[in-house]
C-alpha cells in the first residue's frame, strides 16, 4: 500500500517535468499580426587577387560557430540554398549567385524563415535580425588571396523570430 507521501512526490515530479519540458521547448517564430515587414537580407561579396583567372576551392560561411561550405569553383544559386538550409541555424533561405568577374562573385542571401526550434543559447541568440557581425568567412579551403565581405541590405523592419 502506497502512502500519501509517495503520491505527492509523484504528482510534484510529474508537474515539474511538464513545466521544464514546456519551458525548454518554447517555439520561436514571426508574429503573424505584424504586417508589411521585410525579410532579412545580406550580400556576400567574394574577391580574389587581380591575377586570378578563376576561383577554386570552398568558402565557409560561418554563423554562430556553424559552417556552411559553399563551392566557389562551380558556384550556383541552388548550391548556396541547399548548403545554407542544411544548417540548423537557418530555415528557408533564398540565395542568388551573381558572376561579376573572374575575381569577384556575389551571393544575395535572403532569410525567409528561421527554425522554430533553434540551437540558440546565451552566447548565440537573435530575434530574426542577426547582426552582420555574426557572419564570418572561412577562406582556408579556397585559393590564396580570397577574401569576403558581408554587407547589410535589409536590416530594419524585418520579420522577427521571437518566442511565441
């Protein structure tokens, strides 16, 4: 025969477990009531030395410590979209590749959605409008002299990613 003490402990444990799961699994997303907002948009410009005839290798796009590897030898919009959307930090992404010259290419990146259950923590967090300084390039797998620059295109009045 169980005592009332054991029943109270079980009820307390069950209640705490439910509360912890609820707090830990709060989904994030855009506020559907707010209208006429823009998608976050950045421009990634990749430059090579003037003597370069063609890019070779891979370019790492680093966001919150996670790397999405883009092919700069044979770049394409489709490759960019697939690589970025495979990251756990991005949701739906649009990416438009543009050939400028033999030593300059660009990727116009538009973040259409962010993941609902993200891997954010107290070090890596954003509300749907991450700072341009949260994006980095890793050129260690590209040909020598490759550099890149991120430019803010749309960073105001953007669709958010707050806890709902």
